[in-house]
C-alpha cells in the first residue's frame, strides 16, 4: 500500500494486518518510538479538524517523526491566492515524506495522488470518504466485539453527506453475514451508490425512519451529526435522532454506541457514563491506528 485514498483499496487481510500492528504498537509503544526517525509528514487541512489532524500529528511524533502543518489551508496557504490543489501538492511533496490531506472536494485525494511524489493519506474528502476513520471504527468494533462477522450494525443520522458512514459500510462489506440498518430522514438517506455497493456484496441493508425499527439486540449504534456545511439547500431539516439515556436503554446491555465526533445534540451527555458509550475510546484508538498506517506506508517506502 502506497497511498490511502479510499476504502475500496482495502482487503480483509489488509485490515487484519493493520489491526495486528495496532495491537503491537499499543502493547509496546517504546519499541516504535524511533520507527519514523528522520521522516517528515505534512498535514494539509482545507477544512476544520480536531481529532483527525491532532491524532495524525500525535501518531507521527510518537513514532519519532516530524510534522509540518497548515490547519486552515483554505485561508492560510497560497490557495487563497488561487493556487490549485495539484500545484500545492507538487510543492509540499518536495518538503516531506508523506502528505495527510483534508479537502472539501470529493475527488481531492485522487487528484493529489496523481501528482504527488510522496504517499497521500486521505483525511476526509468532502462528502465522499474518510478511510482512516473507517479503519479505526472497525478496529474499535473489533476491540469490543472480538469479531466483525455476523454483526448487526445501525448507522444513524446524516447518511447522505456523512463520509464516515460511506467509508464504514464499505469496510463492513468485507465481512460475512453483516446486517446494516440505516436510520435517517428521507432527504438524508444513504446514496444509492452505497446501497447498491452493499447489495452487490451480499450485505443486508435495511432503511429505517424511527429508532424502534432498529432491533434492540443490535450490536453497534454508529451515530453521526448532520453535515450542515454540505447543504446547498439550507431548507433541509437538521432535526437529529437523539440518543439519550432513555433511548439507549431500549437497546441491549451489549450494544455499543459509537460516534466519529464532534457531536452536537444527537448524543445527550447523560449517556457519557454508560459503559456502552465508547466514542471517546474510539477517538483514542484513532491515534494508534494512524500510527500503524503511517508505519506501514513509510517503513515500506524506506525499504522499497
């Protein structure tokens, strides 16, 4: 693996290898603290980020590498002067060993990779994909469930613009006997491209319009906020399906509640102390998963 652009590029074996390495890094962090010594990673973010940017930067530093960064490239780089993304990537690629890119254009990661002389990792491309988030999400599910095959997963909220959902369902489709419930308002339903993707791979996808349509014994609730920044039509509804303690108690004691964060109102603070609410642990797993990805790509690049 050279670039990380889309979940389409992962196999089940790829994920299993990443998970094993992530487990090793978590268990023996000191053994990896100089793994990227001498390496420079550029984090280039045209959209706001807390968890993704900081976890990538922490991952580089914990592996002994160095970070150069622009956290608001839309305003604080030559993009404001009209420089194209390909030109920016050509320049930055001469300063570093890998580029972590977030950009509002769905095709941005692929466009960057076409001209980049160093690996590009997609840290979110518009309403398209967010592949490293999906890898850490599946890793989190595996940590709590010890398996992926046979699980029932509900994805809630903005399924139209939610790039984390788009990437997650692609990775879940690598496993056997998966059922996915999709709870959203009609105007925010999962795009047909993704439902067709699941159907072609034998994954059961069941659209829902209310919480009681999701079975209480579901293994995972994966909630997302409404992506209002993607709305061209400001009249679209932004009412959330709210998971509070009462709603969560409808589900099994073994159901886990996930969220890529940030949350708005869709998960109430009264669930934060519930052992089923794992979204903060999920965010922390992200650093280790990104350490694993960076280690795999940059060590491979060095050895190649």
